[in-house]
């Protein structure tokens, strides 16, 4: 099968459909530069997209991989998760090679971002679909004359068949801030993370790769550049508070997010930074 990148309409918004030589497929919207679907094989969707997600060009889309920048969650005065997940990005590059498909989307500061944050920046998201692997890389350049610092995340909604049966390995021994328990600092002592209630944790300084096991299939998560990992599931009560999640939606995803949350990334004028999350279907 030849690799391809096609312009498509996805629930009424402009998107790109990437197909790799192996038959893997991914869909990325220009709105938010959000990966909305990733199927490394036929009938093997690995990203959760809520059936109640709103595609009105104003609301953040619930699912896939939203980009949080220049603020993660409520860690500052900006709108939650920052300014770029509800903006139209532009396509800068598309490339189809023998085996893989790659696209680059970009967004720069403008009057809408200045209304909240005065800094000048260039953000670029590169998505590479290559066989069983999906790489998502966020690069940020300080294009202004003053230094700035930011928090950020690739807020990946990983699809699981049944969250109670999911097992997340690799966080053992790490310190985390428990946002579901008054932001207490704790240390993970279990061999695997099992979700049987609300989870909202920011794990610090995670250098290991993670493995998400889910009813007979696995997903490797390798992270570079982002120092932290956020694990989030709202559970039943929390889920009921989200109008764009179905009642039992929480059972079908676990957010495992490459993040810079505890320590802000500082950039001098002219400097740039990148962080990457690579997902490997097994
Ligand atoms: O990453 C976890 C988190 O910050 C949670 O606190 C939760 O609220 C979630 O993100 C979703 O945020 P959103 O603004 O997309 O509803």
C-alpha cells in the first residue's frame, strides 16, 4: 500500500488522513493540530475520541491528543490547558516516503494569543506515522525579544477496552502530585498502576518508557523532552460532570500525557525546545 496524506472532512472540520505502507492510519485536525484517530492496524483504534465530542470550531475536542500550551491545566492564569487547542493551525509540510507519512503543522502568536499572553512564539507539531509507531513532537521557539517560560502537555487519550483491566507499568518508585487528593506529594509504590477510581496525578522526572497493557494488547509510550507524565481518568462521578463524555466514557480511556507541569520550560529569546511522545502498538 502506498503511503498517503489526504485532505478530509472529519465531523465537519478540516483534517488530514495519513496512511502508511503497513496500512496504519491516523487522522489529524487542523483545529488544535489534534491527532484524533490512530489505527496501527485494521480495526485497532488506539486513541479514544468521545462520541459526544463537539466539533464546532470553538470548543476543545474531547479525545485524541489535545495540545496544552503555554499552560498545562490550571497551572496559571491562562485559560485551562492554554491557548492552542482551540486554534486553527496551518499545514507547513506533508511528506510521504517509502514506509512512513509525516506532516508538520504550525501556529504563531497573534492578537488572539496576545489577548491572554504577550509573548511571541512559533509552535510546530510534527506527526510521523510509521508502521506500528506514531511519533508526536511539539517544538516551541521563542521568536520574541524577551525570555518566557511555559508548561505544556500532549494530553493523549489512550483507548482501552475496559479501564479497570488496564495496567500501566513504568511509574513505580516515582514521586507524584496527586491532584485528586488535595495536591499531596506521594510516591508510587505499586508495580503497576491499576485504575479503580479517580486518578489525576502528575508524576515527576519520568525517564523510563511506559507500557500500557489492556485486555490482550499493549502500547509502549516513550517520552523525550517532557520531564513529567500525567495520568488522568475522571471515573464515574467526574465523568458525569463533562457534557462531552458519555456516562460510561471513563471506562474506555486512560490519559497518559507527556507533560512539563512541575518545572516550567524556560526559553530565552531565539531559543527553542522540543518534546516528543512516541506510541508503539504491540
Ligand atoms: O490532564 C488532566 C486534566 O488537567 C484534568 O484535571 C482534567 O480536568 C482534564 O485535564 C481535562 O481537562 P479539559 O479542560 O479538557 O476538560
